[in-house]
């Protein structure tokens, strides 16, 4: 039986990276994330996006479990108390408002990289409609000129585990077997793309902060000059 994941997996992973000696594999498995996401947090490429959430305080993980994991890298963490899950029986998968504009990019990526996945599977994974999927496939979508295929995992539309499961089911149904070399190459490409995107975002934020600091310094200098001019007069 698959172990449930924390209520806020990314925030929990960020806390575990900063406050424990657990391995990336242990954290990724416990939080239901891809190891590359945890690696990015440890490399300070993504952790700044999330406020850490203490799973011990939340009752999802005990300190004794963390201690066992830190002693034995092969130990699999066991959740103490699973979070209450809200079950949706009807309608598409819910996606936060801030992520909805990214859906077309994620759909385009799946259509390009995994054509074996059915529209119904894409709709359930991303939380979209068949009409939208068809419009993107046929390039009749109203915003098609601005749609750029991007990994839905990187966009935060689904987890790597969810995507891998859908790909595996679709490949099995289509009689497609992905060999280890192809899978390793795909994961390597995904890792490089994720790290590069996060690095670019961090550099852009640093540039904005530096420009703001320069503007503030210039404004302060001008104000000082103005005050000095008034004093001299």
C-alpha cells in the first residue's frame, strides 16, 4: 500500500533539508517528490520559494523516525499520522489560481514528449478539459503563439511520481517499453532544465534586488546633497 504524503510536501521537504541529516532519497520518498526537486532545494535553487513546515510539530513524523533515518540511510521513514485528504468525486483536478496560466505549457509538453498519454489521462493529471487539449494539439488555441512546452512537474502542476505513473500506464497500454538508458537520459535532461530554470529565476531576482538597492542609495545621496545645499544657503 502506498504511504500517504505530507499535507504540504514541498514545504515539509524544505524543512527536512534544512533541519535534518536525512538523505535526499529519504526526503523525496517521504514527501512524494522527485529527488531532483529535493536536490534543487539543497542547492538553494528552490528552497527560498517555500516556508519550511515542521512535520514533527504537525504530527506527521516523529523525532524517533528522523533519528532512525539519520542513522541508517536505507531506512524508509514512516508517517505517524496521515493528513486529512479532501476527496473530489466530480470535476477536474483543482489547480491554484497562480498555476492555472501554466497549464497550456504543461499540456504542450506532455503532447510533445508523451503522445501515448490519452486526453482523459492528461485532463485528470493537469486538471483541464479535452477541448483545451485538442485546441493545443491542433494549434487552434487562442494563445497558441505564447505557449511554450514545459515539464508540468517543474511548473508545479503535478508531482514526478504522478507523471511517472501516468506515463507507465499509457506506455503499457500502447505496448511501449522505455529502456533504462532512455529513462536515465530523460531524467538527466529534466534535471538540467529544472536547475537552469531555477538558477535563471534566482539571478533575475538578485538583479532586481541589486537595482532596487542602487536606486535607494542614489535617492539617499540626492537627499543628502539637497539637505547640505539647504544648510549652506
